[in-house]
C-alpha cells in the first residue's frame, strides 16, 4: 500500500519512526516532509498528504503534529479526506470501522512509538463496517 506521511517540526522525530515502521511492514512510503526539525507550518504538510490521498497518488495518509489537532483540521479541508485523530489504538480501530478514515493523525507531544505502531496495526487491520456508519459518513462530505 502507498502511504503518504507528513508532520510539522513537533512530529518530525516520530515521523521518522513511523516511516521506518511502515517500510518494515511492506508499505511504500512517500515522506512529504519536513526533512528536519526546523519550525514549519503544519497546514502545508497536512495539505500535501491530504491532496496525495485525495488525488490517488497515495492509498492512505499519516500525519503528526504536536497535538494532532492542527493536521486533522487542515487535512479535512481537502475534499474526499476523512482525517481522524487517534490518541490510542482503540481510536485508530474505530476511525476505520466507523468513519472510514483515510488519513490518521497522531499527537506527537502525547504519543510514543509503541502506541503509534499499535495504532497503525489496528488501523490497517480494521475494515469499514458500512451500514449505518456509511450513511453517517456520507453526511459529512462537503456541501459545496
């Protein structure tokens, strides 16, 4: 699977661990930046990842910033993106099962590599349940 990955400066170190884990687990990783820990604006990288997923260049996306909130908000501005903040593995499972998330976002200042790896395992292992969830997901698509 092709995975687009991005972060801001707060998520830079954990992003390196995420990329390594993804590659070890057979995914083709597209690191969208940043490539060092100098201060950057998270919306720039969230947009790159979201547009890569929405445009079909990547199958899924992973984003990190200090709280995960900024990249979640930014990615969700791109039509077709359902970015979900995952604070733990259970959130990651439900993000896929109930929300059909195609971008998962992590709070770098409140996470560790083990929690993120387990969250990614859960996210990739889960399937969208459809049914009542599909009806709800369809209602959150942009109106315009």
